[in-house]
């Protein structure tokens, strides 16, 4: 199928972009998720507002202990080292396993978050890193903890008149330990279970279990998971009673392997 007819708009600045969204336009950037929806006519917007040329929509800056990643920054740019330091190492390792390189060349971190597919990578990884979404609306910027950003399948905490402008992630020390494991039936496919664990000296470890057909489960203090992985992983997975046995087994494996990666010497 081909998309239903739509108009194309290229806003020159953020106020113009917000005005287009307020008038009913659909935001677009890399369109790696929006494109298939258009082709299947599951989305039929009257206008698509191309955000790619907005000021500061892509790129990475540092202010003190926080890294700000523009929502329009591509997965490929992150894979290639756009984000500095230990956070950059972690994010690059995640980005290089997202889909395929042609998809990563166009797909953006903000587009992935705003699309809110439960199986997407950044939906689980950024809450584990303690990230914050920067939403822009008529009243200015609003900060939303990424631990609660995704509220359902394809649903987020963004208001209808807001755009995702950037993501902020705390700078991590070189000693930060990271574990990440996801199960895909083949390379490039969406995950069927994803687990992330972050351990920073002097702070409670954080864990996320995602890609289970709903918002990711964020565990702000995962000390029990690291102390008794088998028992705590079983308890965590039991909080998803709707899972089939095979998904339950994969989720348990994801948690075990993410913890093992953090503990490895």
C-alpha cells in the first residue's frame, strides 16, 4: 500500500513547529516508525511536520554533570561516538544493535522514545541510566523522568501540544558497571525481553526489565537483584502474570545475564 495524501511542512524554528502540532500536524524526523504506519494507512495525518532542520534538534552538549542529547540525534551518530565518556560507551553499545545500519542512519533517539514501542531499545535503556526527557510546549520546557515517560504501548507522558526536544543523562564515572541483554529471534528484530542493570559506586544499583508488551518496569534500588539474583529475578518476573511460559523464561534469562555482565571482573 501507499500512504494517503498528506501535506509536508518544514518548520524553521520551534515556535513554528509547535504551532503546526497544535493545528493537528504529525511530527516526523527519521520516519523509520512513522513510514511503515503511513504505508499501511494506520496513520493518515493531514500534514507531516519535518523536524530535522530545527535548531539544536540533533547533537550532544554537556553542562556540568549532565549530557544533553538532542531528540533528532540518530542511532548511527550515537553508535559512532557522538556521546562522550562512560555514558557514550554504554549508549554506543546499545545503538549498534538497533535494527540495521540503514535504519540507524535515519532513526532518532527522540523518535524511538516518542513512538513508545514497548520492545524498542531506548525505552528500557534510558530509564536505567536515570535519564530525563525534555518536552517543549507552549509554556516552555518541561522535564519528565524517563522512568515514567512511557505510560503504555505507543503512549507517553507527552501532552498533545508538546514535542520531545532532548534527553538528558547524568554523566557516569569510568567505574560505572553496565549490564544489558536482549533477546531477538534474529539480528535486527525487536526484542522479546530486555534487561538493563547499572551499578555506580556509592549509589543504589538500578535495573529495568522491558520489552514485555507494556511500559518498562524500573527498579530504582536493585540491590536485592544483585545480592540474590535467582530469587529476586523470579519475584520480578512473577509481577507479569500475563506472560506465556516462554516469555517468562526469556525475561528471567535477560535479568540473569544483565546481572552477570555487571558482576564480571
